[in-house]
């Protein structure tokens, strides 16, 4: 029986042996190279609490509905970008997004909502919110409505994204089984 995550009859399932193999492959190859090249101990996992994820998903749905009330959940998604925090000597760029300085130089994930739309040839693609223009050349969400950002403040640089999860290390790996 196929229990991998691409099985449409059992979405969200993977064999434990495949999970372990993929994680081991990352740690033995990518993480090892990162740690050696940068002379650091980079994070090997990131944890987000369920309320934060649910809130982010609800915000995606609400923002998409403001731009197009007929948007369906099947047209929405989340793209995970690999990212890295700045070094400690450049930490001031994090002032608007408080994250512990112990995360300096470590990698993270940035989640960006996507909206499925057809291109000029009719082919469907998952476009990132905030950056991808609609047919009028406006962003798909948030700034498309006005020059006001989240919370109603003037801000033409506000985008919809999430990344503030708990990195291990520096946090303790207690509870991790892989």
C-alpha cells in the first residue's frame, strides 16, 4: 500500500522510513556543507504553533476574498521560501519583525500565500501574493486595495507573509524524534 504524501486517497501521510531518509539526507549533505562553509551550527528544524498557522491561513483566505469574493480555497496555497536571518552586525533590519538575536545567520522559512491564476495563454500558475500583478497591473492582495498596510497604517512595503517559528538549534531539540 502506498502511503506517501502524493497519494490522493491518503493526503498528508508519509512512511516513517521515508521521512527519516529525507531528513538524514538533508543533515548529511546540505546541513553539513552549510555548517562547514559558514563555520556555524545552523538550524535543522523550525516549529510553528498550530494557532499561528491557522491564523495565517485565515488571513490568506480573508485577504484573497477582499480582492475577489469568488476565490475558492482550491485556488489558494502557501509557498515556502528558504531564507536566512542577517548576521548579528546587521540585525537592525529585524527591528520591525522581532526575532531573537540568537537566530542571527541561521536559515529559516518564509511562507507566502499564493493564488492560482491563468496567464495570458490560459495556463494556470500559483502566483505569490503582493508581488504578482493581476490583469490591471496591481498586486493580487493587500496593496491592491489601498496604500494602507495591515492595521490600516500607511505602508507601501507591507506584504502578507509569516516566518517567526522556533528554530532548533538554538532552541533545545527535546521532543524531536527525527
